[in-house]
């Protein structure tokens, strides 16, 4: 009996290893081209995320894992995001100017459109494409924002870690997420390639 249980556990461990390795390979490929069964492999990576992140921290860089996962999740959720009707944009305050005159409220930073940073353009384009813009001081604001603003689509600009973190947190919450990664991490002076932002806004402008 114990021998049988041991064989079953060993077989399950081998199968888990193969699935996780295959999912990682698919997520890496998703950076360059379309992949099949993206949703299935997203579920596999979410299930094994903590042990995989531990391995990447020890032997590589956990940001690589988050980058691959965010890319795969975008691919898996693109069609669903295109069907959303009420969308918001969540962006991090770390991209604003150091001498930003805006003040913080329960809804995040209230941009004054002073022209000192990229948020002036963000504000204009959010209105143009039918999104409501929120400038957040941390991912802890996300649930609060969604309690105040009943949206079914969330477009995020953030580092890959935060994109993946929020996507995992909102999974199963009747909210579809899509992420645009920034060029660099940090608490201030971060940037996003704005042409990528416009490309995503254009991608979904005629939907639903």
C-alpha cells in the first residue's frame, strides 16, 4: 500500500515538474509570438507561482518570471478585455515629477495637468479613449478603487511584478485585467514607453 502511494506521489511530482517547465517555456515564447492554450498555462503558473518565484530568486531573477507571466496573461485575457464596457487605468505615482504639485486623496494622486510629467498626456488620453485614470501610491489602493469605481476592465501600467501581483489578486473577481510594463522599476523616476500605451489604447478602442 505504502509502495503504491509512493509511486503515485512520485508520478504526481514528475507530472507537476513537466507541466511547470512547459508553462514556463510557453510564457517565454509569448513575449515574441502568439501561443496556444495561454489560459491553461496561466493557471499552471499561478498554481506553482510561489515555489517557482523562490527558484528564480535563488538561481536567476524573479522579475523574469513576472515578465513572462504578465505577457502570457495579457495574451490569455486580450479577447475578454476587448469585451469590457467600463474601464479604468491604474498607473503608479513613481512616474510623476519630483516637484509635482498634485495632492493625494483616497482615490490616489489628483493630477493638475501641469505638464511636468507624463500624467498630463495620460489624463488627456484616458478621457479620449473612455477610461477613468487613477494615479496610485501603491497596489493596496487597487481594491479600494474598485469598491468605489465599479469597473469590469482594468488597464494597468506598472512594473512586471506589480502587474502580475494585481492580476493574481483580481483573479475570479469579475474584473478583466491587462498590463503595460514600465521600462524600469523603482520608487521614483520610472518611465513607460508611451507609444506602447497608445498602441494598447488603440487596440481596444473599437470594442466592445
